[in-house]
C-alpha cells in the first residue's frame, strides 16, 4: 500500500521580536547555557556584535568570537568549527543570511542549540532549518536541511531600523515571492521544504506575508529611512522574517527561488542581494505561468516603487545573449531542483522566453506603452 506524504509544519522553537531586545536578552539566552560561540563578520562586529559580546560577558557568559568570511561554504563552516575553543552550549549567528546559514550548519554538525540574530530584514532565512551552502566562488553548492529548526530567533527592530534601506527592500523581493510560489506548489499537491504536504496554516501565513508588505511596505520604508521603529516597520519586519520564513519552508518554493539560485552562473549578478534576484525571477515565473495582467501589474508597480529589479539590465544582463541566459536556465532546470513537477513548461527554453518577456513588459510598462492599472 502506497502511503502519501503527510502534512508537515516546522518552525523555530522561539521567536522574539522587539525594539532594543538584543541588549535585554539575558533572560532568554540563559536557558540555553552560559558558554557559546558567536559567528559574525567584521562589519556586524563593528556595528553591534562587539557590544553584544561585551554585554554577554558582563552577564557571566563565556563567549568564543568566530569570524565569518563572506560565503556560507563548507570551508567556512569547518574553519569556524576549528576556531571554537572547548565545549560550548550553543552557537549564535548574528548578521545577514549567509552568516546565519553558517551558524545553523555549525549547530547541526556539533549537535548543539542554535540561536539566530538577524541584523537585517533582507531575507526570510532566519527562521528556517535550511542552510543554503555556496562554493567559495559564490556559485550554488547545495541545500542542507537540518534535523531541527533554530531554538531561538531574536529580532531587534531597532537594529534593523538602522540598517540601509536596500536590505529591507531586498526582503520585500524575497517575501513577496512566498505566497505566489506557495500557490504553485499547492496547485500540484507538491512537497514543501520539510518533504511534506502544505498545511492550510502555511498557506495562510504565506498569504499574510504578502498582504502585510503591500499594506505597510511604503510606510515601513519611510521609517527605515528615518531609522525609527514604527508599527508599520515592526509589522513588515515580522512579514519579511517570520511570516515569509514559515511560509516558504512549510508551503514550498517554485521557479522564482530555483531560478535566482542559478543567477551566479553569469558572474555579473554577484552584486545583487538574494531578494533582488528573487524579484526578477518572480516576474519571470509569472510570465511562465501566464499570470493575469492585473497580478503582474500589482507586483510590478510595487517593485518599481521601491527599486527592485524588473529588467535584464537591472540584474546586469543588458548585453546577455540567449546562449548566455540559457546557461542560467539550464542550471535551473536540473532534475535535483524538481521544476519538472509543475504543470507549466519549465524547460530551459521556456524559462528563457519568460525572462525575455518579463524584461520587455517592464520596459514597455515604464515607457507608458502598456495599461498601468
């Protein structure tokens, strides 16, 4: 008898978000022990990490400081593990997505608790039990699904408010793909990142992420520019990190995320952040699926209003030939990415055609050659 996949919903054990929570977090952190390793990069240490380490040491924590080099690669993970002095109770990653993925991988390998402290709302990676591993040259290596989700995700809204607005905008691109991709997975009764079927809960959370960003995104961006925490910014931080994180992991991803993982095949996109690549890849998916014009326009309007990429030129491919772009789409169409499970054509040629169509549509739209509603 064939047993169908079960519905599966996974999440971090604890999620705590508040203004100035980082330097009021001892009560929450002590439950995991007193000895920890912190993973961060030079910029994050200078901005907030060194102060946080001093705060922890003032409160009787023993802290090993690990330096993250830039890529969440197998080599970076092993280097960090080699730097740890003695036994530790937990590992804490502080910074952006690749730093946090490295911390998760360390926690998995050492079989210890993992605390995630995002300093940006640029991706939905913090809540997931997934690490995206890259090669040292920045190309995609593998997905690593861990045995458990982070034990705590600690989000200080004030730190995120003081980050450059480009990071919040990148988070918009990542989060706005969540519900659209989830619908594509749900439509075929496909599997999510936990290798289970979607729950109604996961779809509703993904939908709430999109609704929150469309409703409060503009207000949140203004607050971020002024480096203040408002109700709108706090809501959008939650949408970018928690709602989108739970949504993508439990409802699954589709073409947009698979395609953006393939962008580094052409080196000219190395300057782009994850959410920026996702935004253009999402428009590509919409043309691949023959989405309604009103849907395309709704997303395109928002992307243009905040400055997310909507054309090939925006992602650095203005001079790319079809053969260049086919290198990207052939990578995305590899069997291990499971694009063949979707009901629409996901061949390299179809992906290329959709990419070209999305590019031209955005250019015509911006030149007022198309209906703007």
